[in-house]
C-alpha cells in the first residue's frame, strides 16, 4: 500500500512504561518492527520527539527561557535518534542519523537528497533536531520532513489505537474515530498532533495515520494495507 513513509515516535514512547530516559526493551521492540518493514522493501524515515529527556515548552514554567529550552529539546531528539539507530543496526539494517542543524561528527547535517538516498538504498533515515527552529514542535517537524521526502503517509505511533473523542486513558466513554478530515480534527481540537502539523499535512495532501505502535506487528499490518488506527485526510 505504501512505498515510503515517515514514522513519528514520541520521546515518551522510547522511555518505556515510565516515559522517561531510554528504555532498552522499548528501543529494541521498535527497532525490530522498523527493521522488519525495511527488509520487506518499505522506505522508512523516522522523526523522534524528545519529551522523555526534556520538553522545551514545559521547561518555560520552571524558569527556562523558551528559545534555549527548545534548543535543549532539539538536542534530546538527537540523543533519541542515536539510541534508536543503534538498535536498528543491531537488526542488520543500515540507519543514518541526520540533524536539522550542523552537528558533525555526532550526525550528518540533514539534506533531503542525502536522506532519500539512504531510504532508496534500503536503510532507515532518522531525522532529528525538529525543524532546527524554536517554537515548532516535533509534530510540525515530522509533517515538514514527510512532505520534503515525498512520503506516501505520515504515521504517528502512539500508546493508543487511534484518535478518540477524548483521552481514552482518562475517559472510559471516549470513542475512536475510524477516519477524520483535517478540518474535523482542527475544529474539534483533537490534540493528537498540533494545529501547525495538521495545516501542513492538509495543504500538502499528506494523510496521517495514528496507531498503537506498542502492539507488536501493527506497523507491518498497516503497511500491508490492513485497517489499523485512525486515518486523517482531506
């Protein structure tokens, strides 16, 4: 169903059950799923969040300057990408980390053509550092990179199996949407992604699929064309 996708993972997901730091079991489980998809011929790019280490916006309430706090958050995404890349390589698949701002020799500076070349050669491109600018979330960064690399879809891996009317972990009466339009997601203030990310994907006609990445095999099933999660589109 898809040839090339961008997978967005939250930093908290890499932090395991506690959502903090780096959980090796979670990293290995995600790496196995991603490597399996790559071996099957799918081109996978990844954008990680950094909330398991530091989230710039939350830091402003604790005395951190917003601009410098966002820079710290961008660095957190680099750490996450380096960690995940090691576990992907462990599965026998090449994984290259790119950064939105120059950071050699830690990782390669992101250039679209270089990232696409990695994908076309069967590797995984982990694009870190957000957009390289403060005041933009990693969701917005994921939408931007998905459009740049010509992805067929933006996949958002979460801890729940789609988009709900409310947070299903807090509201047992919440119901899941099978499909949504971008206008509906924005007007209903559904917080699965931020408004900027929705707007970018809507303007670029980039479908978003929100699914449970923690359910083993979900990524493979989705990529085979099975109905998994919630589809958000025009």
